[in-house]
C-alpha cells in the first residue's frame, strides 16, 4: 500500500495521486477497523447503495488494495505473552543469500514479522512465544541456524503499548 501519513497520524489519504476516489478510501478505512461489517451497513456508511459498494469492494480486492480478511487473535489468551525483537546480522548480503534467508525465515511460525533493515544489522524479527525459555529455543535452534546468520541480538518487550495497524 501507499505511504499514508498526515501530521503523524495514520490516515487513509494517499500522499500522491491514486486511482482511488473518496468512496474507495472510505471503504478501506472502515474495513481496516471493521472487517466483518455487512456490505449493507458498509454501503450505508459510505453513502452508496449495496451493489455499487460490492462492485467497489471486489475491485479493491482484485487490484490488491485488500489482500484478505482475518481474525485478530488475542495472544495473551493463547498463552503467547512473550514478545522479543531479534536483530539479525548476516555473513553475506548478496541476493542469493538474502533469498535463502527470506525463504527460510518464513517457515518459522514463531516469527510474526520480518523486516530487512538499513542500518547496523540486516533484519529485524518480531518473535512471539509463550515464555523466555521457548524464545531461547527458537533463537538458538531456528533463527541462529537460518542461512547466512552471523550473529543475533535480542530486545525483549516489557509491555506492548500499541500493536497492529489500527
């Protein structure tokens, strides 16, 4: 998606020209927060009738603005209270090495997010586990054995203030 920022607040207003109009942007904004809203309710809130709203939603899905719908689970209820960010430095950053690392890290279910970083390390991984003991196992047995990993450094989350793109 495009970079949507306005004075430090996340909005659904693109910074540059787009094929999206105000109806499309409003549909995206509502669905972003209320993915289970009925099409009838969505249409009413956007100011369209049901059929044009459905057509717009289908177009937004088909063109990749909407990638899917999912349930947001409560990690604490599932016993996944421990969050750590692992900084990963690779021994090789040529394209073949990056591709090998990328493919392998996608297979680790405890890694919620993986971002390539420009800075003192190469990747930042968000890892969610039930406890520090399980994190230590994931780091030592899974992350550290990924292709081309030279070293890692961990930052443990003490409290999550805001998560998700809401």
